[in-house]
């Protein structure tokens, strides 16, 4: 028998139309009964874009514009709107067009921590360093006490509201803490965020406590600020920079200098970045130490 292959034509119902053009960004939005013009773009990425908005009196706020399914956006709004804290960027309002979502928020006018770390002319005094650490630990402690995890703590998501005040932003990956019926935190296997700030557990796709994942990411952020660069690319044995931090940090001059000049901060970071999750500090353990370090340093400056 000879097989014959006959052409088969798909019905018209399977015709795929070209994707729709993205909806253009409006030139202005209404907030609190006032018109705000969308002006300077502050940043962009997978999350969307962030712009400054200014009203006729010169008041500035910021708007995050997202073009995606509304479910994820509404989850971010639901979590972020519950988090009112001096060191968290304040959420103001949610608006939408048919395909665009707008998250109106406080405008932080002094850039982000990542830019600050990489600015060779930036002045990071011991007082400011401890102040930033205390503020970040307080913010993360509050997020966890409110029942949520951030899941993407990194220098890019830390903004300066003024030269001495930092605030955590971007709750696009935030979610409720996984708990059992008795309210105890459960380990999970959510691998979200940026690889540089992953815990070893997340990197190797092992169950972990998400609150400890947040603290690890915060520890890497603080260490980056303390030494002036990202300490490693990934938390694996193949990454020599991570292996040095884990096994022999004193062999690296920047770590030895931090140890000698700021032993308290060095010890705090080591406990936040303990390679074994069971020994890694949580936010409640880190908070009093960060507060003590800042208060002690401030009193030392006052009396010197």
C-alpha cells in the first residue's frame, strides 16, 4: 500500500491576529482632584515603567505603569496598601485604563541605593551606614510582622526619600507568608527575585523559609553597601567570591577592613548571611542589634 499525504488547511477560526498595539501612556492623570502631568521617566524593566508626575503647584508624586493581566497588579495593590511605615514608599492610589494599570505612590527624589553604591563620589559615613541599616531592618521587620514577605529586596529597590532616609519599594513579587493551621511559618519553594540575592536554598531549589530568604537578601544588600560592590554573582560553591565569604572572609581585604573598622556591623551581616538556614537570624533577631549599633555610634559621635 502506498501512503498519500494530502494537504490539510486550517479553518479560518484558527487564524491568529497580530498582537494589539500597546495602549499609549496618557499625558496626565487625576489624583486627589488635581491634575498631575506625567513627566520624567525614572526607571523601567520587567515590572513596567516609573515616571514622575507634577501638578501646577510643583508637587511631585510617582506613577508605576504596568501593562499586564490585572490579577498580579491587584495582588501588589492589596499588599502594598496595607504597609504604612516610615521606611516603605507610601502607596497612594490605583487607577486603570483598559490595558494599563497605574500605581500612584510617594516620590523619592534622591535616587536608589544601587546608584549610591556605585557612585565613587558618594560619601558613606559610618553614621549614615548604620542609619540605613537600621531603617532597612525596621522596614523588613514591619513587613514580616504584617504577614508578608517582599521577595525582591536589593539595592535597586531601596530609594532615598532624602539623603538620610531610605524606603523600600516595589511589591510586585510580595506575597503572604506561608503558614500552617497553627500560624507557624512553613517552608516553600518559591524562587523569585534576583539571583545575586538568592539564598543557597533558593538557588538549589530546596524548601526554605521565605522570611529567612528576605533577611538573606537584605544581608547581601547591606554587605554590598559596606564594601561598595555586589559581593558575588550566585550563592553556589562554583562562585569563588561566595566561597570566600562562606569559608575564609578574612582572606579578602575589603572584609578584613570591615571587620576591623565596624565589628558590630560585620557580625550582624555574618548572622544574616549564615549559610545554614537554621542558624540564620530572622528580622526580630536582627532588629535590636541594628538599633543598638546606630544608637551606640550616634552617642559616640555626640561625645567625641
